[in-house]
């Protein structure tokens, strides 16, 4: 079951600024794997990879971190942040995700007080329909 969080007005601007500063720049392109090695995430900061997906698409991901991170795949619905995938305090994870609704989806890694060094591979496989 997906987690749903409502942004509090006092926190929303700060959270939005963090997310914008953490984005990876260019969005993932369908069918083009993105591999990153040795990415440093400073203490209490985050890194995101985002992609537009629709039902039938598949997001394939794998990551390893040298220190524990909080990982999620999320999208926004109004002021709510929906987390269909959420992992706390992990150093590795892999899997596939298939969306139920068309949205901009983001994978996000958040470092703790020691920061983290991250290696990851992400591919969005478009629907054949």
C-alpha cells in the first residue's frame, strides 16, 4: 500500500526547495539506462531521478550505498506526496515498479547524518502499447 503524506504549509516551501536542489538535471529518457557511480550525497541531503510514466511502463532500478539511506519512489497528487515504494535505512535495493496512473515519478535517496556514496542504475522501459 502506498504511503501518503500531506505537506504542511510551513514546511512545503522548504521541502520544495530541497527537492528542486536535489534533482539530477535532465529527466530519464525512456529506454535509455542511467548508470551513476560514486555519487556523493551530503549529510541530510537528497538526490532524485525523475521520469514521466504511464500504466504499462516499467521502472527497473538497482542501487548500492556505502552508508544507509532512505529510498522512495514517489509522485505528487495535489499537496500530497504518494510513496508507492519506500525503504528506510537501507544500503541496497532493486526491483521494478509499474505505475497505476500517469504521473511524473521520482526515485529519491536521502542521506543521514554521515552522508552517503551511491551507485545506481535506473531504466524506464516504455509500454509496448
